[in-house]
């Protein structure tokens, strides 16, 4: 019971066994990531079943554009998480509170900017992507509703990131499960009962995310023993703002690289038609679950390393890296085996169209080995970010995405043109992804072993 109680508060990861620290932190985080993935998965299942493959493709083709619009929040969240974990590990409460207050205000400013600009650029972006006519209007409706309600998603992601930086991964999980259940109910009401198609999915997501954000903010303001927020602490601190931007900008640029590459590849995907677009969204939904252990242990390593770097415990950092990477690899192997064995059953959850199901199973088999490579990349990148080195993962992403993935995808497509496949083989979309993942794992391992990340601690520099 005491262990369960500990999960509801800030967790000091500078003491105790590293494996126990990581397990207590990562388990709620893994379940939370599962619940987060359920947002998108349930959306896809419901529109695919109740509306059809065109609606499924509309939700899918919107993804890269939505991720591009979320870049400001991703940068703030990364910078905040690193600072919060290091100040918490160093027991510097005043700086900790200033950092959190500054993040909350920056999130509101960024949210208002996106709410104002986002709806104006949705249609031009979807036109630029050469979105098929039977998908276009639904995709635009979906994106505009999501963008107008972006503040809820922003605050959930930012505040849950702050709570994780404090070592509390359990409370955000509870609130996320509540929101996920609400999202499922609203999806059914808006789509199945009211016939709102992709717009209904977007509205359900916005409402559910707003609820989860409100609950996380409530939790943060009641952590009196750890954080002392006041109206004064919400005034952005110039030094903290600069640090958040310095730490978060590389991660924001990394996500920008991913998003721009995804948009370029999405244009290639759209050229293959609605069936391949629908297949891609199904594969990416299943991919989200396969990637979960990788992202989970990456985030856990960021918090663990951040706190221990702040406390000057590099011995614990080394031990934590060893056990965290090992655990991530074991779980990743198990999930990949499950996907290969039950891939067709998973695909049929989303669509009954045999062409989409068969193509999806084929694509997942191409990607399988890449999930193990990503376990290495995410864990070691998480270590570097926790230490304050956010530039190295950015350069790796730049290499694997711009230099590897996009050219390989278009190159394979160009080399496989034929009368039967005038735009080339759709396999190019996933072969290029696999090659980029393996390249990233190799390069990240080399840079991690060079060890320059060890001298990047933020707290020690102040």
C-alpha cells in the first residue's frame, strides 16, 4: 500500500535501487501511453467502422499537419521537463516553482497563437499535400476543430510533463484514463449517434483533453510540499524562459524535422490513393502501440538522469542506463512478436476492407526489426536529454529523417515505377522508415559512448 501511495506523489529518483525507481515510474507511464494511444486508436476504429475508409484516411492524413502545429508545445514541454527534474533533484524549490510558473504562462501564449493562426493555414496545407477529394473536406473539418481546442491538449501535455519531471507518473495516468473513457463515450455519441464523421471525432478529443488538462492543473496546484504556485510565480522569468527555450528548441526542431518529413512523405502516400492512405493510418495506429515501450523508457530515463545529474550522482546514471535499456529491449521484443503473430486481427479492428488489411500486415512485417532499433535510440536519447544535451538527438533526427528517410522513400518509388504501379511501390514508405530507424540506433549508440552529454548538466552550470 505504501508503494501505491508513493506513486501519487513526487518520486525522488536519487535514492533507492535504480531498477525499482525506473519500474515504479515507467509502469504508470507505459499504461498512460497506452491510454494516450487509445485516443487515436478509438477515433480510427469508430470512423473506420461507422463512416468508412475515406473518413479513416481523413483522420490519418491530418496527422502530420497537426504535429507541425504542436511544435511550440513540444519544445516547452521538453525544456520544462529537463529543468524540473534537475531542480527537483538538486532540491532547489524556488527555481523549481519559477520554472513551472513560467511554463504555464508560455503554454497559454503559445496556445493563443496557434488558435489564431492554425485555422488560417489548414486549407492551404491540405491543398499542398494534394489530399484526395473524397478525404479533403473531412480532414479540414477535423483539423480546424482540433486546432481551435488546442489549449486543452497543450496543458495536459505540459503539466503531465512537469509532474513526470517531479517523479509523479501515476497521477497523470489516472486523469488520462478518465479522459480516455470520456473520449470513447463521446466518439460513439458524436459519430455513431449524431453522424458527425471526422468532425465528431475531433470534438470528442478536444473535450476529453480539456478535462484531463483541468485535472492535471488541479493536481499541480495542490502539491504544496513540493511546489508553491502563486500569481506572482506565473509572471514569466526571463532567465527561466531563456533556459526553457535553449533546452526545448532542439527538441522542437527535431519534431519540426519529423513533421516536415512526414508531410513530404504524406504527399507521396496520397499519390497512392485512398486505400494506401487508410492502410497507413491503420499501420501507424498499431505502430503507436509497438513504439510505446521505447518512448516510455526514453521518458523514464530523461527524468531519472535529470534528477541524478542534478544531485551529482553519475554512478546512478550509469546503472540506470544499463537496467533501463535492458528492460526496454525485452518488452520491445515481446510486443513485436505479438504484432507479427496477431497483426491481421489488429488490422481488422479498423477496417473490413481486405485490401487494406492485407497491405497493412505486409507493411508491419517490414517494420518489425526497426522497433528493436528504436528501443536503443529512444533510451539513449532520453539519457542525453535528461543530462541537458538536447542538441545531439536533434542532429541524429536531422540525419535519419532528411538525409535517409525522405530520399530513400522517393528513390525507391522512382526506381519501382511500372505500368501496374505508375507511382512506384507503396513499400517505399516503410522500407525507408526501417532504414532510418536502424541508422538512428547505430549513430545514437556511437555518440552516447563518446560521452559529451555528461558535461551538459543545467543546474551545475548556474
